[in-house]
């Protein structure tokens, strides 16, 4: 049976580079028995924590929360892709996680951060968040170092495959780890 992995694009900035990283990850994490879907928070556009009840109460009243819950429940595991902003992770990603609670529990997660120094500090902070949600963290988590010479004048990759080639083996290992952990 095919297992579904949701690859959540955690940046919503108009000039973000994350869609190209996400597409590259989707191709390089690919493994038999896995389906990897892109979930773009810029498209989902969740309001900031507007439910009256706590997410742990599982009493959703608003249509957008119910839709988000249904979407997340359909996945067996997740990849969170996010940049580092001032040593932290983007607020829309934290909001998307905090909007729900039970839907995340027990689902394996890989943290893929990026930035001038690989997003290490943001990944450290996000580890605390996903542990609080009771999500087991995968062994393979990528820290993508954005090199200035690989980017054009708009901050986009000149060639995505070339820029991300050093991370291809780790991405393939992540796919193998997901396949192993999610095997029936």
C-alpha cells in the first residue's frame, strides 16, 4: 500500500525560493511505495489561530480549520521545508502546526531547513515544536546552505539541480528511511 507524505512549504514570502527546493525534494526523496504531495502554506492561507477552543480539544467550528484537519489526517508522515528568519522559523508554519494537535501525533517528520548557514538555528527551534506535537523526528534532516554564487539577482537558483546536488544523497536516504519506517 502506498504511503502518503505531505511536504509542507513553510515560507509564504512572494520572493521565496522554497517552491523550487520543494519540487527538487519531491523528485529526490521519491521511493517505491511513497507518494509525496506538496502542501503550500501560501495557497492554504490559514488565518492566525482563530478557533475558540484549544486545538487539543479537537472541537473545530470553522470551515478552514476542518479542511486543514481533513487534509493533514490524510498523510502518514511529513517533511517540513522552511527557511531561517532571524534564527527562527516562519510564523505561517508555526501557525499551521498550532492550528491542529491530534492530527500530527505519532506521524514521522523530517525537518528541511535552508538559509545562509543551512537554517540550523531554525531547525533547533522547530525540533522543540514537533516534539511537543509528539511527532517522531526522522534521522535524515537536511540543512541546505544557500550559496550566493548559485543564486541569480532575484535570489532564485540559477540551476536548482546543480545547487542542490550536494544534498541528493541525503534526500535519497530520507526516502529510504520513510519507506522503511512506514512499511506495513
